[in-house]
């Protein structure tokens, strides 16, 4: 078998094309040596200090490099190494050990809170909203646990098809957005569990959560039920688009005070909290025809 070097439109990536088929079915991507366990060839390539990513297709191997070298200085040696490996008869892929990937798109969106960025996927990732403010809460949430390994991650919020991440001020979004997006994309593509059922069934998340169905079936007064209905229909969709969430906590019929919990991008930013509080208060006053009503917005 002969290997030919082929340039690509990205300087950091080069293709090593074979004159016959390498693997019978599928395309395989490996981001580090641990992921490459099903491929002895990919593992061998990761021992080269400049190899960042290995992609094996039916008739070629693509390698993405780190910037410590230029391809022109090493490409011929790599081609010879690949050619020697294949011609020795060694196994390229042990297909039964491959984790099947599902195509996932993840894109980053800004939010009204400058400390929070929303990462939206083209698939549903959780069945209900849930927030993690500490790594101690993530026992049954593998993705949240993984994200807290980044030193700049302060809190993580999941809802429907997105993740909202709150960062510490030590990092700038321009420096970490791509890294986080690629990390989340890879996590979802490999089919790993985002949140285990135990989080929902055992209420591991200690935040007060009263969804619409629970409220309707509970002994809440009529006004409380009406407030929940307004929040669900008019407020939640708007704040979700900005990477946040709002939950009803309580209504005091004597003081006419409504307490709500803000999560994700809605939480922690004084200006956005003030704006959202006033917007909710104005809407509830109008829809409930009660000018005395006030809203208390609590950070989750």
C-alpha cells in the first residue's frame, strides 16, 4: 500500500491518502490517545508530540497538528510511518470497540448577562431545566461535572437543548468560547449521559422547582395558579431564548408579593435581574389587573 500526502484548505490539517481501502465502514475521529484505544494506528500517531487530532476514513487518514511544527517539516516522515504501519499488517481499527457518534451542531449565543454564554445544540439534551452552582452538586450530572473541571466555570444551567455557562472574571469569552463549544459538541456526539435520571427522580438538585403540572395539581390558590400560567406562557419562552429560566416560588396574598427564582443567564447580573423583575412585574400587574402587586426576583 502506498500513502500520498494531500494538502487541505486548513493549514493545520493534512491528509494521508491510501491507494486502497483502509477501513470497510464508517469514519472515525479521535481527539486524544485515550479515545484512540480502538485504533492502534491512531494511538501510535498520538505519540508524536505535534498530533492534536486523528481522523480515519475509508481511504485516508487526516491529522490535525499543534502549532509547534509546520507540516512541510514532518509530513514525509509521518507518511512513511503510516505506510509502514499499514504494510506490516497491524490492525487499523477494532470496529467493535468504537463508540458511534451522532452528528451534533453546537453554537454559542450571547446573553444579556455578560458573564453567561449560551451553547445551543440541534437536539434535546435534558427533560427539564436544572442548575448546578457547585461541583459538589454534580454527582448525577456527567456533563456538568466535566464542565466544572474548567477553572473558569462558575455555574452550569441546562434546559431543553442548551447549556448556559457562567464564568469567573479570570477568563474572557473570546479566549474560551471555542474550547467550550468543541468540548460540549464532542460530549454530545459520543452519546454520553448529560444528566442521569436520578437527578429528576430523587430531586438531587436542591433548587425549589414547581413546574406547571405540579402547580395545577397542588393546593395553590387561584392567583398563584394564574401567575404560574402567565410565567409559563409569556415569560419562560423569552428568557429561555436568552439562556435563562424563571421558576415560581411563592405568592403572598396579603402583601401581594410574588417571589420567583432566576436561573442561568438571568441569575447574578444586577442589570438584567432589575430589567427582568420590572418586566415581569409590569406584565403581572396588567394581566391580573392588580397595581399593588410586586415581584421579588431571587437568584437560583
